C-alpha cells in the first residue's frame, strides 16, 4: 500500500503543465534584459501581449523558469503576489525615467497566474 501511494505521488508530480513556447521571443535575451535596460523587452511588447493566454494558469515556479527572476515582487493580502517585469528601461537603468511600461502578473493564493497585463 505504501509503495502504491509513493507511485501515485510521483505520477501526479510528473503531470504538471509544460512551459509554453512564446513565438518570436528569445527568452534568453529577455532574461538578460534585467529591468528593461538593454531595450530587448520593449521590442517584444506586441508579441508578448498577443500570447497572454499561454501565461495564465502557470504557477509561480513556471513563470520564473520562463521569464527569469522578476524585477519586482509584491506581496498582497490573501496570499496574492505580483511579479513585475519592466518592458521599458526602469528607474534603475535611467534615474530620470518617471514611468516605464511593465508586465504585471498576479498570482492567486495557490500560486497560479490569474491576470497578466501591461501597465
């Protein structure tokens, strides 16, 4: 009985959703463009926004694997979390920059991406 339980756990763990392919976006360049400082991310805004459906329902770990560590993380009430990826150079690249476009991903209490938007 114990062996059956272990096998079921291993099978269930292997059934996770695989990472999507984002057409036209070089994810290595995306990850190397921390805070949007190298201007690669801003070239991908239209491609990215047309593929938001591929990003929703991924979990936190999968989002980090896909896009790399977020530029900002915000914890919110009810165990919600927001990941922010700057699409245009942020104030960390250019201190005179007042506002930059960014992709914000909202995770619900069970760490699943529920909203993706560009602000």
